[in-house]
């Protein structure tokens, strides 16, 4: 199939992009890398009247350390973040997840903010952001606001972003001494969307455990340090709590099994 007809506007600044979003509202969509948006357009699952291209807005093309986070702008590609020489030290969980994200050709074009804005429940970047307790900065002509990942993701391809807002930046908390990380994923083929992916952050007294692919959005649990039978019981309870979904790729029962199996692997790696 081919997309419906649309107007194309290349924004030269953040202000121009937000002005266009204010003018067109729900009829406009942001185009950055296009790796999530273009398939939707081709399948006519989205039919905006206007595409606002921000890929050449220099002010949005950055990945930099700011206080206690790695801040990534809306025009920054996944590859630019992935190949940071210090990424494994700065945000270890992000470094663990990147090899599972599609293929390098897609990561060369796809943006970090675009994946977060798309909010596919099987995508790795929203999962990592949730597990780390990251933030999303939304910009509009009215101003800016910052949301925690848990408040931003609201359902299948659904977020708290208003129609006139741009996902201007996402913030991944930096590694702190005493934390460990684990990531495990099952997909039909390498590079496919995850059937289930699990991410864990283990501290001295607490484990943050997040699951993607099983439900309609990344789901998070917070536990004390657990091991053995206590960990298996907590994983089993969580597998039943998240309302796992069935689709042509996998049933809910299998997804609950993967939460238990992959979850144990991710938590044990984080605690090691």
C-alpha cells in the first residue's frame, strides 16, 4: 500500500516545529528518522495531513551528559547514542539493550525520541527508560513540561503527549555506584520486536524490574533484594498481574512463562 496524500514541511527550528504543531494539531505528525512512522503511513494506520520534518534541526541533534542523566534530543539517531565510547559506563542498561533493537541500518536512521514517542509496547527504548526511571521532556508553543516514564506511557501506541507537543528530549539516568543491570529478550528472529523483554536494575536494597512486550505498555515492579524461591514467587505474581496479551506471535500463557524465565535471568545478572 501507499500512504495517503500529505503535505511535507521541513522545520528549521524548534520554534517552527512547535508552531506547526499548534496550527495543525491532530492532523500533524513529527518526522525525525521515520523508522516507526513510515510503516504506519504505508499501511494507512496513520493518515496525517501534514508531516513536520525535524531531522535537520541542529538544536535537537545531541546526546550529552547533564547533571545526573544522559539527555538525548529529538533529532539524535539511535546509532549516535549507541556508539558513544563511554555509553557502557554512563548508562550500562542502554548499552545492553541496543544490540536487540532491530538492525544497524534502522538504528542509523531511527531516533531515540521517535521510538519513545511511538510507544510500541515491544520496543526496547521505552522499556529501558521505564526500568531506569527516566524522563521525557515535552515542548509546545505553550512551554515545556517533564514527565516520568511511568506517567508518559499510557497504552498501546498511546502516551500523555498532547497533539501540539513535541517529544523534545528523553533523559536516561546515569549509572551510580552500587547498581547492577540485566537485560534479556526473546524474539522470533534477531532484530524483530520482542515477544517479551526484561530489564532489571539492582541496588543494595532494591530491585527495579520492568517488562516489555507482554502487556500494552512497559510494566514496572519494585522489590527488595530477592533470590531463589522468593524471586521466583515475585516473578510469578508479577507475570499474572500485568495482564499479558495474546497476538499472532505468542499467547498470554507463553508470555507469562517468558516473564518468569527471562526475568530471573535479568535479575540474576543485575545482582551478580
